[in-house]
């Protein structure tokens, strides 16, 4: 099963009793805030669940390609999530 944006909105709406339009606005705002934070080089951390951070990476030059700098996003599961995931397998 894949939990995409639409399914997430429906599931949150069912659990909270909120209108799907309100849930959609909240989810889009959350994604926007996280995106702005990551683009500015920040870090998003949901305690015991998830950590997202941007890392600067530099690829050295070789005889075919020039030196390149880019950023990558690292996503790590929190300790509690890893523990719960490992307990179910």
C-alpha cells in the first residue's frame, strides 16, 4: 500500500473529523514550511520520528568533469520509529 497525498488527507480527515479542504490546506502549508526550511539550509526534526537535513556535497574534479558542489537531503528515521518498525518484522 502507498500512502500518497490524497490518501493521507482522507485518513487525517476521518480520524480528526476535519473537512478534507482544511486538512489539505494544513498539509500543503506544512510541506511549504518544511521546504522553505530545507532550502535555507535548515533541519526539520520531529522528535522520535524523523530527521531531514540538507548536506553540502562537493564532488572533486577529474579529467572529464569539473568540480561540482551540490546539496543533498538526508532523511533518517528516529529511534522510536526504527524500534517499532524492527519489532513488527
